[in-house]
C-alpha cells in the first residue's frame, strides 16, 4: 500500500508468449509485484478464443494466490457458439470479476455487432470491460464512444489509454463524453507528461493504473504515476481507489 491506499494493477497476463519472453509463473509475478509495491494484480488469458480454456487457466492462477490476484474473463466472437454461456460460467462458477477483450485478434472493430452480446451481458450485470486499445484499426479508442452510451450500466476501460498520441487523444475525448469510460495507463512508450495529460484532460477519477506485467516491468509503470506532477489525492485514485470502485472491492482484495 502507498499511504494506506492499496495498489491495484488492472492489467496483467496469464499464459506464455514466447515471442516476447513472457513466462507463465505466478511466483515470478508475485516477486515483481512485491518489488514494485503492488498489492493486487488483475489477470487474464487472451490466447484461447474458445474462452473456456483461457478462463480455466486464469481461475487456476488466481486460486493459487487468491489474496493477490483477481481474475478477468476472456471470450472472443471468433467462436460465438457458447460465448455467452461461457461468460456466465466464468462469472458464476469461476468468480472472475470483469471482462477482457482483445479486438486485434479479430477482424471486427470493437463497436461492431459481433461484440454487442458481450456488452449487453456486462450492462445487465453492471460489469467492467477492459479492451486493448491502440492504433490497430479494430482497437481504436474512438470506437468505445460508439458503444458507451448504449450500455450505461457497464464500465469500459481503454487499455493503454490508446497508447500513442493520436489514439490517446481519442481515448481522452471518449472519457470526457461518457462517464462510464476509464483510461488505463500501461504503455511501452515513455512519453513524458502522459499521466499529467490524462489527469488534466479526463480527470483523476477516470484513470487506472496498469502495468501489462509480465510483459512489462511494473516498477516504471507505477513509478511514472508516483512521480507525476499531480496531487497525492489523484495518485491515490489512480493507483487503487478507482479500481476498487470498478471491481466492488471494500479493501485490498475483499470482493463484495
């Protein structure tokens, strides 16, 4: 914790990604979290479009360290048969808390019809969805603006906050226009002043810390928030309080 505020990482991966040297070892992830001062990591597996395989692996990961990990469900419209049944199973039986979607793995932009049943599910259950967003045509943050108003009971998080300047501007504009849109901070780009920009233009209550671990080291991803020229209150919101609110957490990892 920092000043009594739990540090919640909203963006972590389960599974191997050999191309980038990503290993699948929760003990190594915990080591990195402890060195960085991260109390809880939200994790998901995006490598199995059937959803069931990915979600079982995520649930197994969380079960090993339930006080340190929160699992998110994954499904893909590439395999629509059983997609909604799997989402219900992931929430009701595996107790995964939110939804991760990865549009670059599909031919559909995130506002197109194949995704809509997932959004309706989240809207009915007042759940949060985090997207990968960036310059990929299917993952532009502007598409979130096409759906956010249709599903007011769901919350939508733009992972990476668009990642690059043009797409980051889109993400900020969408967050300003829709109270249920949030911006997540992890990025491979080290552009100075990004955190300050997100807070100044979207508001500290709409920004959420994420690291993309184990793909990225959580220390610089958290450090750019801790050292940003923003208020201590803004830092507390970003590193944990906003995530607590979205996930229904009363304290470090207690789920309502």
